[in-house]
C-alpha cells in the first residue's frame, strides 16, 4: 500500500498492520487481516450504533427540513449512471432495489421513476420520515443481523457512503450479499483515500491528512482494497468508476480544506464540469472519462459494481 517503512507495526485484537497515520488518539493501520486501512481501536457494533443514534438526533435538528439547493440535477447524473449499469448487468424484469443508508430517499426516488420496486433502510428518524412523505418505502433502523433477514430478496443493493463508517464493513457486505438473488448486483461507493492526488494535494498545501476523520470514518479504502473486499466475499467486480477528483483544486492553488467558501466554489465548478458534458450530449464521454480515472486509481470516490454468482 505504499507505506513508509519507518512507521511501526500496530496490533489490536486480531488486527495488525503498519501505521499510516495517527489522529485524535486513533492509529490508522494498513490491516493485514482486513486488507484495507482502518482505525484502531474499533468500536463494538452496539457502541457504534448507540453513538450514531445520539449523533443522528443532533444532526436531524440541524438539517431538517433539507435546505433547497441546486445539486438535484447533478446528483441525478450519478444516480442514473448507476441505475443504467444495474439494468445492463441484470437484464429486463429484474428491478428490486434495496438502498442501505438511504437518507432522504433521493437515489430511490430516481430509481422508482425508472420503474424499480424500491426499499430503503435508514437509521435517521427524520430522514426516514422525509422519504416516506415523498412516497418512498423505508425501514427505520440500522442494517445489521437483526434487521437484514426481514427486508426480503433483491436484484440490486446499493451502499453509498456506508462501508467507511461502520466497524466491520466486511460483515455488512456479507449481510447485503446474502439478500441478493443469484446474478444480482452490489454497488458500493466509498471515498478513495490515500490516493496519489491526495498525497500531491497534501504536499502542495502543507495540510495534514484532512480526509482522516475518526470516529465518523473508521475505514479508508482505495480501488484495490474495495475490490478486494468484494472479491473476498465471493463477488465479481464488473465495473469501476469514480467522481471528479476534487484534490486537483488543491494542486491548482484552491485550498478548500481550510476555507468552506473555497470548498463551496470548488464544488460548483465540479458540478459545472459534469453538467456541461451532459448539456453537450456527451454523456458517454463523461462516463468513459470517469472509468478511465478509476482504472488509474484516481478520483474522489471508489465506486464499484459487483455481481453475485
């Protein structure tokens, strides 16, 4: 994983690996057992869920109702990209979709409009209520061993910004896999961390590793380690893509890590990039561009779609 040899080996319970960073009392290791980077110590699942419930109550007070913004058309580009990939891999007549960590139901709303039968599971009470108010069926709660069996069987399962946050992402991926019908697809979207662009952006700005954010982000994936997790649980990766590499702004002198206004301006510029290609009728060019970045291990996110045998 390109870790400096001077860093010590850290061991905790069955986890062991070379330390890649340390922040807020957490060691981040390249774990030999897991095959991806994660923090130590890891919280117990019950402790994690209790903490997330407390945080969710505070977040709900601050963030609901959702603020109007101009992200809708841009977000729908990514939603439709994924759904079209699902449809191509599944073929016709297979349109049962579960979104784990479904939030306010935006992804499921796009899918429902395309003819999918949709279900979400979401721990936030406010987000779940908002989605249901807008016609999306949502089970309120965490996705775990207790809730998973009652959700049903699916042709496609979507985990967007979930696996980086949970204490045992491999276990969550296995639970999701087991709800898929044969030939079904599992899509994960995780930050692409410790990437070459992040390292270059860090060097250009003299910043700390701003992408390390325990206890909210416990795991740190890249394309290889995310693919390895999916292959380890018996799935076959069929597609890899990404989103705009925000770290390029850092290398061009726009340090969004220290200034939220700069960050908002950079976000608007990346949206304009994607929407300009769409407006010019170059949808497939945009998609090919992001697939090529993913093949090179670049891009802000690692987005993978895998098939169950």
